[in-house]
C-alpha cells in the first residue's frame, strides 16, 4: 500500500508530569490528527456505488429540508 502513512501518535511523559495531564495531551493529539475519524471511516468497506447512492440521498434530503424551511418562512 503506497502512499499510506503509518505514523503512531506518541507523547513523551516526564516523571514529574501527572498521568491525567499526559492522557489529556494524548487525547488532544489523537483528535487533532483525526485518527478516530479515520478509523471509523475505514471500519468497514462501502462499495463505491453505495457511497455514491448515500451521497445522493443525503443531498436530496438536505435540499428538501431547505425547500420546506423556505416555504415555512413565506407564511
């Protein structure tokens, strides 16, 4: 698999640093790098046709909601 980065989020903990503080730093780093989001995205395989269908239905639903909202404003 070319082009895939295999970097691991690591932090250096000093002996005088509290464990809770180090865990908070680690969580912030993981959130910033988007590791959890990437994991959830790759948790299972979605066929490209299914992904396209899902995008299309999401867009249609958003447009329908916008139209409904605009119609309610007119009253």
